[in-house]
């Protein structure tokens, strides 16, 4: 029973990463394109989020959920 729950949890996180990450990248790309057409300065910030923060966040979720790495503790 515990293995089944663990497998279901990993399956949910797998689907979330496989589907969610590319969708977020595409969505941010469209928003960035729209803001660049309007020459809005927020486009630069969103580019940094799309290119730097989002991949690191996806990797962090991957390592925590799939390799059973412990979460870092503060202090």
C-alpha cells in the first residue's frame, strides 16, 4: 500500500514537471514577446525568470522529489 502511494505521488510530480515546465516556458515566452512589442521594461525581468529561475526551480523539484534529497534547513 505504501509503495502504491509513493508511486502515485511520483507519477503526479512527473506529470506536473513534464507538462507544467514546458507550458510555463511557452506562456512566459508569449508574454515576453507581447511586452517586447510594447517596449515594456518588465520583459527583461520575465526573460530572466524564464531563462534562469524557472529551470533551476524545475531542477530543484526534480532532485527533491525523485532522488529523495532532503530539503535544506534554515539555521
